[in-house]
C-alpha cells in the first residue's frame, strides 16, 4: 500500500493539466479511502477506467469481499471517468450508485472496468464491471455523476 505506480493517461490530457501545473495522477488518485483499500488505478480516460483491488483487507465477517468495498471501487472508477470527461473546468459529484453483487470472492485481486453509458454536459453515467482473477463477474454497478463548474464549487456555491 502507498507505493507509487504509473497510471496510463492519454498524452493530450497529461499535457493539458501539466500546462496548468497540475499533477494529474495525484489529482485523479483513489484518495485516502482508496489508498486504505489498496485500489490501484491502472488506466484512466473518459472512455475507460481500469483499477484493481485486493480481496484481502476488504472482506466482511464471512470472509467474502465486502459489498461496500465493491461499491467504493465502482464509485472511484466512475468518478474518475466523469472527471476525465468533464475536464479541468468541471468537478464530478456522484449522485446515484447502484450495485448488483453476483458472486462472492474470498481471495486474490478483483479488477474493475468503467465504461461510459452517457456523457452529457451536466451529467455522466458509467457502468462498472468488477471481475475476479478467473474473469468471473463479481459485481455490476452503475454510477451517475453531476458535473459542476469548478469555479462555483471553489466559491462555495
């Protein structure tokens, strides 16, 4: 946990943020909660966000991957996709998260892949599919985010 790893971002997006002096990989990290859960963002664009998370340390009392952990992974991925779509002038705020848990996982690493369902001016919706190491679907989630103007958020509106 806490070790650095390279996130794959589109070069034009890296260039846009670098011109503003913004460290994009740090900005679009999984945050404190994601760090505690050892979520590792592997790839991030408005078209696809991929991350992994270990089952160990993210289980419920029966030893299965906690449904809340899957929800955190899903919301992290969908939010990053929404932020990538909104660009530097928008802030993404999750407004609806739905998760269907298909099967349990007791060990190993799960992988989440977020792809857009809708990308508008004021909202985005991403589908997030979480699979185990055998590529069996653990969870299907859908996240809708509101895109707010960054200036309004900074002003407290």
